[in-house]
């Protein structure tokens, strides 16, 4: 029992960690738990609802119809040669994945305090599982988009993807990183300031309108004051929504400068959120 081999531990749990630490080796060790949380998130969201997974279809379709009636028909916002409904559906599909990741991870500590206080596992697994499980919802809504895409293409609409569609996985990654980074930051702050939960829902609603979801970026440049138009244009979410439409519908604008700027901001916000998350997980159970 006194040998060096018997004095070493297989696993050592310590509060001393680097501020910027993904701990991928440990996350891989707990991959079965990650898969379990992903399955839980998928099966329990609509478990006690009337329509169940049909909400995945209803929400983007109804929102696209409302946007088309209000912004395009009533507000006379032009989408060029692109059918307004399809234009709005493209933006909402991308937006929904970001908001699902953001709102789902923004309450990580409070909603899982019971689990975190009883058993150890890498805490970052929880927000990661939410981001991964939301890919199913995103895939379903993307399928809806492609069904309507095929319909309008059959009707002779002037729509087509371009070579930038090869960047599609990177755009998904940027949406996930933004949602994770902002969500982990808000989750860490709500352990002390609970009223921030109210702010999240309010902020998401406002953020949609400054992210060029219901209108093209070109319309913002023409109709909004200069400083407001600049804010909309340099909003990384605007660049993602605009790029999403550009590569699938061949409308709007794309620049490599805007693409790399958005990628840098996404990675930066994720790393910032990870630092704050790692610092908070050491003591959150005392304040939550």
C-alpha cells in the first residue's frame, strides 16, 4: 500500500482549473453522459404537449407567414426576385437555431442545480448537450425550408444556391458558438442576478429586429439612419443571416471580411463565455 503505484489516483477532482479549459479529454470520457443528456433534451421538450414535435413545423411556418404579411405586404419591404415567404423562412430557420442554443444554455446553472450539487461531471457537458440536441430541430426546420425551396423552384422562381454553400457547416458552427458563448455568460450571471432571466426573453425579441431577420440588409442601408444601419451591418448575427440567404438563395451580399469578422467574434464570445462559466462553476452552488 505504500508503493508509488498505490499512492496515485485514477481520477482527481479539483476546483483548481485553468480559466480557459475545454477539458476535452474528460468530456470524451463522459461521452455516454453527453449522449444521455442529448436524448433527454430531445424526448422531454414536447413530452407532455398536444402537438408534440409538430411545433417544430408550426413555429417557423406561422412566423414566416406573419413576417410576409406585415413586413412585405403591409410594410412594402422588397425581397427582389426572391419569394417573400421563402426569404423569411430562410432567415427564421437560421435564427431559430441560434435562439434555441442561446436560451437553452442561458439557464444552465439554475435549472440543473439539483444535479450539479449531487454528482460530479464536466459541467460544460450540459450546454454542449443542448447545442447538439437543437441540431435535430434545426434539421427538421431546414427540411421544411428545402420542401418550399423545391416548390418555388418548380414554380419558376429565380433562386439557386452558389459555391458559398460549401461554407454551410461553418455557419452552423458560428451560430452554435455564439449561442453557447452568450448563453454560458448569461447563465453564470443569473446565479447572482436572477432578474436577468426576464431580460433574456426581452433581449432576444429585440435582437431579431437588429439582425436583419425580417428584412434584407440592403433595405437597412437605404431606410435606416447611418449609425443604426452600421450597427445592424456589423452585428455578427446579421452577417450569419445574410450569408445563410446568400449561399442558399443567391440574394443579398457576401464579403470575406464580414465572414472572418463574424468567425472571430463567434470564437471570441465562446471563449469569453467559457472562461466565465469555468469561474462560476466553482462556487455557483452557494449562490444559486
